C-alpha cells in the first residue's frame, strides 16, 4: 500500500508483570489517523521503549529486565521484524534508548542501576559489544524513589554530547561522546533541578530552550544556556486535577506552538501554549485510557499508550487551538508502553 504507515507498540511482558507479548504491529491511515492492529511483530521480553536507525530499516528495543539487554530487528517492507542481535547493556532495567544522528552509536539509560551504556552500531545496523558504561552518582529527598541515581532518558543533542535525565539525583547530566571510540567523557551536571523534581524526559524547543518533565514534582520546567550549564527560566504544574500525578512523556507540536504532557493518575494530556518566553496551560483532556505511559505526535494526531487499560487511543489535534479530542474507539493492546511510527514508501 503506497504511502501507508506502520506503528510499532512496545509493551511490558510477563517478565515485568505485564500482559504484553512483545512488539505489536499496527497500520496507520495517514489521512484519518486511524489505527488497525495487524498482530505481533516480534516476541521479545518487555520491549518498553523503541527507537529506529536514522537511515537503515532497523528497529531497536530495550528489554527492561534486571539484566538489561537491547534487541535489534530488521524491518521488512510488510512491517515484519527479524531479530538481528541481542546485546547486554551492563545495567539493570533499561527504560530508554536513542541512536546518534550519524547512526554510529546507541545510547541506553539503565534505570535501576543508574547507569548509561553506549554500543557501537555496525554498517548493517547491528549493535556491537558495549563500548562504554558509566555510573551516575547522587540522590534526592524522596526516600523511596531517590536513594540513588536512576537514568530515565538519553538524548544525543547533535553537538557530540548526550543529555541524561536522572530521576534519582535531580540532575540532567551532559557527557561528551567520542565519535570513534564510543566512550563518554567530561560528565557534568547541565541542569540542577529543584530537589524532588525527578527528571524523567526532556525535549529541545525549536527556539533553543530545553523543556523538562519532573515525574515526582509533576511539573514542566524550561531552561536556557547560562553560566556553566542550563538555567531554569520557568516552571508550571502539569495538571489541575486533585490527587497524585506522575507525568511521563512530553512532545512538542510540529510548529513549536504547543507542548503536550501525559499525566498518569489524572489520565490526561496537558496542553501548553509555548511562545518562546514560557509555557501557558491551554487545557487538559482525558486520554480515554488509564496510566498513559507514552504519547507520540504523528501528523495531526496524538497517540497514547495507556498501560493499565491495555489500550492505544487516538486523539485528533486542532491545529489552531492545539487541543486534542478523542477519535474513534481505542485499539486494544496489552500493557502498551511506547509507540513508534514507521513510514512506508
């Protein structure tokens, strides 16, 4: 089907107390945004986060286990996945991974061990033996969640550095990645967040600001370059609903005018207007499911992986107001954790 698109959905499997079986394959209609489940693409343990190679038809998944691994799959024209390689990360419960823009290295955040791994990527897209493993250090005031470092996201920034969101130490670290050896050096704290923030995920805004979601503080903050790092310029709560909220993912609209944050607990998506100077809450809408662990913006549609209601919901985004509204019925998907778009020529 010319111009059709696939969406891969990661999940928690029985090894992590979930009900998923691996990586599911869905078809997306580019016109309507509707999803159709095609079946299971790969059976692999707890592929909780997915990423793609920038030029090769290769998909990567973390296997969020006590002894963490990364799995690489070749993507066929019909969306089928063929396992290429499985490599240990050297850390516990890897929850996020990213490929450098040149496609030469894979960075992995190991949550429970508070470490970051780097694996080289060969010309065929296969990850090789680990090139580096660095342990983060620090703790925060939360006695249950911040006894030690907990790497939650890795983001190569395109300047030869990697940013690391560390929920445990209330830091966003920056490390220089050697493009030849794959080793990390010059680890420094780019952001020292307020105690108890619990940095989870971050995104660069088109105007150069860095936006950060605090899982424990339930807020959205933004930073700009300052003396020796990034300085906070503002902060906003991510929900108006009373009760506990654990925000997960954030995405920025295509034109940079709106920012979206998923809130577990209230089970909403908060919509912020972004004008370069700061964020203003525009609205907060239900996701149509329970415990939105991940959101992804594809075209004019927002896709929500609702982990505890075992569903993926589709919301259509109004281009003027930025507000999403539920569209159609949820796609039933056991313990979904991540959505990855795959365009098909």
